C-alpha cells in the first residue's frame, strides 16, 4: 500500500490493515424448529453475560450511524426501496413474537407488543464485534496490520464462540446451541466468511477486478476447507476443494447472499472515504487450519500490493465463475481453465504466476529482505511457495496444513474402513463435525491437538486476543475505551466511539476514521493519565490523538 495512505506499513508486501468476518453455522439439537435469528441472539446474550461478569472485558452496543451498505464501488447506490432485505445491514434485526414462540412455545413468554427484547450486537473489549447477521452469530475481528495477527484475532473469535456454547450448555433452562466454523449446512444454505482489506481510493476499482479475479478463483487450492457434495444443494456425489465456490453466480456485484459475485462492490470504507477503500472479499472459506487461514490473508495482501503497484499479472479467464466451480471440483488439480489469450492453465499454474510476480515485487522493494524487511512478507512468500510445491509433489505433507486435503484424508479413512460412497449421508455428518468449535467434538481441533494439523498461534496468544485489542490500529482505542469506561461508552463502530459522560445529556462522538491512529503508542498515555471520563475526554479532544 502506498506510503501516503498507510503510514508505518512497508510498501509492496503482506502488511496492510485487514480483518475477518465469520458467520457461524448454528444448530440447537433439542429445538430443531427454532428460529435461527432467535438462537443467534441467545449466543450473543450468553457471551454478554460472561463479558459483564469480567470487569476487564465488558461490551457495548453498535453504532449504525456511518453504515452505507447500498453504495456501490462502481459509482452508484442501490435505492433502498429496490434493495433486498438481506442487504440492509445498517439496521438492527427484529425478533417477532412468532420467532420467539417457535423457540420457546407461546406459554413461556410474555411480550410487549410484537417484539421480544433481544441482544443483537456487542462490541467487545478486544475491539471486535459480535452480532446477529443473516440469522447467524457473527464475529468480526478487530483491525490488524498483518496476516499473523489476522489469524490470532480470528481464532479469538472461535474462542468467543466456544465460550458462548459452553455457557449455553450450562444453562439447564435453554438447552445446548452448537456452533460450526463452516460455510454450508449441507442442505443448500451457505453463510459467509468475509475478509476486509484497506486499499487506497486512488486505485481504480477496475484494476482490482482484473487483478484479483484469476487469483481468487484459484486461491481455493491453498485455503479451501473442503466440502462433501457437489452443487449448491450438495446433492451431487463427490468431494470438492471449496465450501463456497458452488454458491457464486456472478463475476462482479453488490450482493452477498444471492447471486454472489467473485468481486464484491460494496463501497463502505469505514474510514476516510476519499482516501481509502475497504475491499470486501466474500469468496473465501472459513478455515479451522491456522496455515490455510494465514495463506488466505497473506497471499491476498501480496496480490493487492501487486495491483496497487500496477504489476498484477495480465491474465483474463474465460467465464471465471464456471472456471471457479470446475477448479473446486478437481481434487486431482489437473483441470485447466481457458484464458482469453488462448492459453489453458491449471489452478496451480495460476497461483505460480501470481506467486512469482509477488516475489519479484517484494525483492524489488526490499520488504522480504533479511535485514530491512517488514518481518512478514518473506514468511508469507515461503509458505505460499511451500504449499504450491507440496500440492504438486507431496500431498501427504500438504495434508498437514492444507485444510481441504486434511479433511479429505479423514473422509477417505472412513470410506476405506466402512466402504462408503461419496453419496453416503454419514460422510456429510463428518464434514459438519469437522468444524465444530468444541475441541472435544471438532475433528479438525482434535487433529490439531495431537499434532496432525499444523498450528501457528499458541493458546496464550489467542487467550490474550480474546480480551486485548491489537496495539497498532484504532481497535486499541475502541477496545480500551470500552474496558476503561464501560459505563460511559454508549456505543461504538469501526469509525467512531460514542461516549455518554455521567451527568451529561449530550453524547460525545469521537471519530476514528484513520485506521492507523488511535493506537496504543498514541493513546496509552491518555488512558494512564486520566482515570475520570470527563478528564479523559477533555484531554482527548484537546490533543486530537485519534
């Protein structure tokens, strides 16, 4: 990212402001007909009770003021009256009496009017957001500046989900609610795992489309999480590389839950709008594998650096949506896709083209050097190269960290032992159980515990990230404000914190539109010097440190 838009981050490498959004699959075994939105609200409420019981990790509500989900990066906005209700993410979901009755039965509830009070949003002390999105509990990680931290704070979301599941299981009056870090229920429904990357507004959106499309349709080879079943409803027998690929139907578009596009055009920067763009990536899978997740963030960051430098490979894929489907269905990695220049290349060959371009840019800018590098790019490049080599020549080694291969190895074990065909429903259940957030039930977590699936983040780092925000972005100010002044933060969002000083009828909004300000280095002194919220706000607004 250019130095004038990302102070402190090296140009040409894997560093940039980034983050993840994970919608968890949800299932209540004792209430099969329960409304998913209501169940999701119970997950949020359960974690809120845990947070408020820990003074060091309270939460606060969400501020929708600056949400603009209908603005399109291609230069227009969808009229609100023409938008699908799933696109209206700037309003709080509403639970009707009918929805709650489906979960509890009408004799067990008393409602005021037609709505049930429910907790739908929580901003956490680590700077993340936990909320109900499209009838799923979602954890949106705080902003970080490198792929390793992206993995750590994403894993913190898994820990948050597990804590909520444990709390609900201990509540005898509610019954268990289980969560799964996956992208499909195996019956035709898909839910998202989105990535966000800060890019300069000056980069033409058309350059992002042309530079990223071939990369995204082939990236699944290194970070797909694997899926039993072919087609959107999973009725076709077989196994494929990506959980999400079959659900994509367009090349470019604003939608996220219907006619999903490879390149999403939502123009909601959550930052200084004329300076930054937030690239909202919806094409990736949810990853339990640390390394696959790391490669997902790290390689995307490197390719964005290529686009920004005007050095992205000049490749155009014929019918990219269909090509993405075919690559996902090809676990032998021999399928070739047609380029508009007449060539035919495999998915691995597409990835090698991007890898070599990224390695050249990193060498030219020095960000991967041993002495003056940024400390991240060289490692991402090494793991990217290793994954491509292993996929081509040592699949056993690749299965130790490439998630779709690790899952395939488990499934092949069941198939061999029990003589199961790919259409056997038992394999679909194994697929679902792979991503269970409970370490005693989740197959991937059990493999990781015994060393069969490589991990990168240690338990202490993840535990710290559950309550501590990243120190080098504005998430530090957001999370620390919530923890230091829990009774005086009315609400928060990515680009503001709204304070409600005691004894005052006026709310004080503090903008945080620069993602690389509001850091620990810039604001820790203010928090240390001013224990009272009134003194803190006076000093803060006087010094303009955020």
